[in-house]
């Protein structure tokens, strides 16, 4: 099997890596790009632990061939912190204790970021619906939804100031 | 202690930021890309003799390094937390679908898979027994040589027959609960290597590294010094990471190959090869007098142990001991049978048998309340354990009995929900509203067995303080709680303390992160160690500051005079002084709650030193046409003894309610049907109710700062509360979990609601 070259914009940087033709995006991002925050949970697109932001949309990277990342703009949790400043979502997840074991957290934060990037003032119901593709077995979700609501407020204030 | 600085405060977990940054390294993140891949060949049948295994073709495939079978295991080929009946690699026969027959080590995942396909096993099928009641029948095929009954626990006191004869009201019912998969988000994973000093080192997700160490060293026939288990960041467990998963395979391959290896289960393998919550068949008969006071409980429990024991013996005892519910019941006759079948083995799953039995005893309470026209909160209040009560085990309880307070906390919510919310128009005409309560009790720590924890705290000559604990934080937050306790005693913010945890090289045994025991038991061990260090520092400071000890206090790495705080000496100087004098810089603590074994014939003794209590209320809407149950709100009052970390407790409660709701409505593991997240349904954000946590503090005298535990109590009352609420909505009771769409619809039809809508 011949490897293919993948060029992508990863967390704002231009990156290049070699992937096997059958490789999934989650495997390429973890093993070639070193993005260990992208977790493999179920491998069949049911749990959302592998959620990344792909061209502005939250997607399950376990269902995506690595080849599809070529030319794409990709965000992972590693890219949330900017200039040593945590993203409001990270601050809010910590403040609300929305993280217990932490395995699902990067996926939730990616999904939440994709939502807030497009819809800065979501209702609680919209947040709840948007996160329904991600499973958390520890928290019962309440703190996660609280955290996303809080982050959206902080981001709005930040944008206004 | 009312002026606590750190106890009862909402502090940040020491490792939460690395998780928020995506930097926390789970076992699958630690393994180098070029290490060998391990994969087990699973039986793929319920019960069969192995006539022969031929690995020659598999071993010749490109990229395949070695295929191991049972003959390659140098030591004891048996694992199991209580009884060692579970082969690491099968010998002679397999007893369940997920049994490992051979282990492949290969250069790549693909080569490993190819090798699995190339291993030739000749089988002779044996009759499969998938129902424990059949396994108990005369002449049933023997799953283990000793027979199919693994264990029988009897708890008996008083005279139930006389009590039933005199009773005002008797209810006799049968209940059934399903297999439950833990569904921790991180599939089991580990990697291992031979360290430079010849120690087999395993970094793995686990709830108990020191248990892993013992079983792996026995399996390898090596002294414990030759094995090191390091808990990697662990993505949940809920009891499913107490048994050995990949540890033994990794040790075996590292021992023979002297190369780094990894074994990551995929989700399906995690479903297939790890333990489940026990299904139970519960026949229960209870009686009350005219005031609703419980007189007797007679109960027979049959538990599907699956193919191997795991924690099954403890599950049987815990279910039996808790079968009365958190109530004063003078006459009891309880029997629990733990039975082998050819199903996936069952073991610990958040509650150790108590979620099952709570479903039964809390349904009974509502049946009595309905018959007597009593309010469900009131009947529980009248029966709640109070100081001086004697349990079914004969244990007299005196302290920290917080159920009445939990009930009082829930009562106004319940009254309001029944009086107002339940009478309002539901969100759709085909929906009916119901409100239910569930109560529970939970013995903290292992059942009728000593279960010590140990800890150390050390100060170095620069004054830095490090807590050492074997306790595995699997996301529940024990690391934070232990540091809060040490910080409180030392007058140091927990953020400024260092922590070394769950590494068998640097820490000593803390026992399992299970049985809701770490706050209580390891908390005590840490407090005892810390208190002796504090005492040593104060004593040295007397000499150095020329101030009496009772006028000294610890504050932010100094000892200072209370009446003149500027008169102080730093921890660093005191530690240098200790070192100079040859006094210890490291201090140890251990704690082992007082229990006694239970008598085999009637289960009398002291199974636990303390009990946690709770009451939850659920408000539900039931769609009579679809069977859908929409849980709107859960109020959860929990007696935790003392709230060390309220924010963490609230998290445990909300998470417990989610798992409890899944148990009530959604979840059921069936071999061959629900072996992945496609078919095994979990609640998501849109399914969850509003959860209102209420913390009740009935001080436990033997607890650290008065604390008990929360991990398991948080989910135990949820399913009973939901089932009782469904009963109120439909006027029809559900006797088998889960209350799935089909079962609820059936109940709706039986109650005539479905027909009323012309369905």
C-alpha cells in the first residue's frame, strides 16, 4: 500500500503528513499529527469522543478517511488555547466541573466550539440538542451544558468589549 | 469544624486543567507507535471443549511475532478478585463467548488480525446454560468442576412466619433486572515494557493498581518487585476496571519478548470481555402493621454470575445484607445465590448488587403505602433507620443515620410536585404525569471483610509536601478530596501540595476505588499520616519558637504563634532540623474500618462500619401511546456525612442519576444483540432531567472530617424513583427493568390508557 501525502491547516498552522490509504482521520491525527486529545471511543460514530472541527463543522473523525483531511481546515482541542490564554470553553469546563474522567471532554469542547462559532447566543435547548451526539458516562451532562452556556456568555461579553 | 479553610469548599481538581487542554495522557496516548500489538483470540461460543489449538500457520504470517497459549504462562493461570476461577488463557475448555484462547503479538494491527484468523481451534461443543435457574437444576451441565452454585448467602433474624401471620398487609412480588455494561468512555487499554532494571512495567487504565500487581505477579510467577503497575489517566470505570483486563496479556508478552507491547480493546471487545452488572431474579415478600411499620422481609435472590466469579460473592452478600432497605425490619429471612452460567461474567458495577435489590424493596414500599393510603415519603420516614436500630445482620447502628433528613429534604419538593406539577396539563395530550420517590442505604467499604488503605506524606528539606496514595482517581475526584483533607490539616492550599498516586513503585496499597470507600478509608489514612506530620512539625516548632504547642498553628508552609502570627518558622527550616536530628520526614497512616465476618448460617455480624443514605424524587411524563418516559426532574438528597467537595459531590450525583436513569429506562446488555454503542443505548444530553442535588451531613464519627461516600449511592435510588413515578402516572407497576418502550406500552395497555386514545 502506498502512502499518500496529506496537507492540512491544523489549528491555524500548515501541516503535512503521510497516511496509509485505509487510515482513518482519527488515527492520522493521533499517530501522525500528534493530536492525542482526539480520542477513539466507539469507532463507529456513536460516542463523539473523536469529534474535531472540520472546515468549521463538528464531525466524528473515526468515520472519516484520513484522505479527506487533505486541504481541510481542522481544529482540535490542542488548538483551543491561544497565546497561553485558555479558551472560554476550557475555563468554563473547569469552573463548572464539567470534566470527570476527561475522555469525552475534548470531543464535547470541539462540538461546543463549532456551535458557538456559528451561533454565539444559543438557548439552553439549542446547546442540549447540539451536544446530543456526544456521550459522557460520568457527569450526567448537566455541568457540561452549564459550562457551554457560561462560555457563550463570556465569549459574547469578550466580543462586545 | 465550622471554620474549615478547604473542607467543604469548591476547589479545582489537580488534574482537571490537563484534561481541559487535551494533554491528559490515557494509556492509548502513552504507547509508542512502533510497539507490538496484542490481540486475543476470543472463544466466540458459550461453552465448548478445546480439542486442539494449532498456531503454526498464524506464527508464520508476516508481521506476526508470537502466538501465546496457556502453556506459556509461567505462574498461576487464573485471575479473579475474590475467587481465582478465571483463566487468563483458556485451558481445556471455554465457558463464555469472550474467553481468551490465544494471544497474538504482531508488528501491526492488521498482522494481528490476520493471525487471529489463522489460528486453528478444534472445538467440541458443550451444552450452554444461559439462565441461572437452569444452572441450578438437577443434572445441569457443570460449568466449573465444583458445580454451578458459586455461593449462597443467608441473612436471617427473628421469625418471619410469625410476623407474616400477624401482619396487617403483606405484599409478595417478583422482580427481574438485566445485565448492564459499564460503558466507560475509554475502552480498556494498556502498554508495557521491560524497564532498564528488569521490571515488567505496565501503564494501564485501572481502578486498583495494587490488586493488578498481585494477580499479575502470581500469573508470571515473579515476585511483586519484578512488576510495576502505573495507573494511566483512566477514562471511567464504574466497577468495570476492577478486574484484570489487558494487564496479564501485556505482562506475558513483555516477559517473553522483552519488547514494548500495547493492547487496546476496541469498544466491542470491551463489551464482550469485561464484566457486567448481575441480572437478578428477586422474589420478595414484605409485611407491615396498620401504621405502615415494616414487620418482616423474606427474600430470595438468584444472581447470574456468568462464567466467572469476579466480585460475585461480595455482590451476593451485599444484596442480601441490603435487602431490607434502609429501614428497621425486625424479622428477616434473606437468601442470595450466586450462580455460574455461560453468560459473560458479572462483577462490580456501581452498586455491587444494591441497585437491583433497591428496585425490589422500594417497589414494595410503594405497594404498602398505596394499600394503606400512606404518602410514600411518610411510610419511608416511619421506617427509616434511627439510632439504636438493629439491622438484619444483628449490627446495632448508632451514628450518621441521615435518611430521615434526606426524606425531610425531599418532602417539600414531593408535596409540591404532587399537588401542582402532576395536576398541570402535560406537554402533550397522550402524556400522563407521575411523581415517585426512591430511598437507599449503602454500606461504605468492602462487605464483612477488612479493607485497609495506607498513605504517606513527606516533607523535603525545602519544605515541599507530597502526599503518596495508591488510590486510583478514575474521574471521581479522589485526588482532590485527599489533598483537601491534607491541606486542611496542614493549613496549606491543596493546590500547593504535590501528589503521587496509583503507581505501585512509589505508593502503597490503598485498595480499590470501589464500594464508595476511598473518601472514607483512604481519606482516613491520609488524615492520620498528615496529622502525625503536623504533630511532628508543631513539636519541633515548640523548641525553635519557644512557644507552647497549644499556641501554635500551621499556616501556609509555616508554623506560627497563634497570638503573634509574625513569630513563625518555615516548614523548610523545620524539615532541615528534623533531618539533622534523624527524625522522620515521611509519615505513614493506615485505616481499616471495623467489621466482623458474617456467620455462614445466618449472616450475623458487622458488615460495614458506616452507611450512606439517600432519597431521590423523580418527576416523569409517560406517553401512553409510545411508552416513552420523559424524566423531567430529579431531586437527590444524599447523606454524605460531611461534604468535603460539594462541587464534586454534585458531579457524582448528576452522573449517578444519569446511570440510574439508564438502568431504569434504557439499558440492557444482551449477548449477540447489544455489543456496541449502536445497539446499547445510553442517555444523551436531550434525555436528561434537571437534577437538584441536596447534601445532607449526618456526621460519621469514624469518618475523615465526618465524611462517608457518594460514588454508588448517587445512582441507587434513581431507578426506583422513576419506576414509582411511572406507576403513579399509569396506575400500573413495572416489575422488570428496564422500563423500556415495550414494557411501558404494555403497562399503558393493561391500565386501559392506550385504548382510551384509540391506539
